[in-house]
């Protein structure tokens, strides 16, 4: 996972578009620099429209430290570690969960976070969000 970057950005459509493009570039850079033999299943970026912070992550193990706001959202659909609404994905392993958690832990407000589209690292193609992420992050998907 990359570290969140910060700077102050006034909220505007132009700045949001620039942040989104920067987040996509950061995701593609993260994928290109991955050194493992088997690429993770999914990658994503997130950005804070107020501060300019950007985070990227691959899907992976459930984080050890989870922000309370994210725990509340997870509880609405079954809780961290359960399958929630999905038949295969556990809540907490998705790349979306990781980037939102990273930004929240770095001080972002949930209302200021936006997600990029999910990307499959092997093919670099966009992928739909899983049903758990659609439910938990419907207000962050733009």
C-alpha cells in the first residue's frame, strides 16, 4: 500500500478530476512496480477531495487496525471477516476497504473520500466493485 499524500485542495470539479487522474496514475504505478510472482486480484486508488491525500492498495489480508467509521459500515452488512452480502469475498480484504481505511486513519473524513474504479492487475482492465463494496461505499463511488 502506498502512503497517503497530503496538500490542501479547494473542492472543485477541476481539482476532483485532477486528483482522480493522479490516483489512477498512482494505481498503475503501484501495479507496474509490484515485485511478487503472482499479482494480487485487485487494485484501487482513493483520494480526499479536501486535502488532496491519495492512497492506493491491493486486495489483501484484513488490516490489523481498522478505523471505527469503517467498522460501522462493515457491521451494516455482517461485519469484518464475514462474507457479508457476497458469496466469496470476506469483508476487509478488498482493495477498496484498504484505501478507505488508510485515508481514514490518516485523518480524512469519509465524506471527502472518493474511489477510482477497481483494476485487475494481471490485465490492467477495470472491474466492477463487489456487492459488499457497492453497499459499504456507494457514497464514495463517483
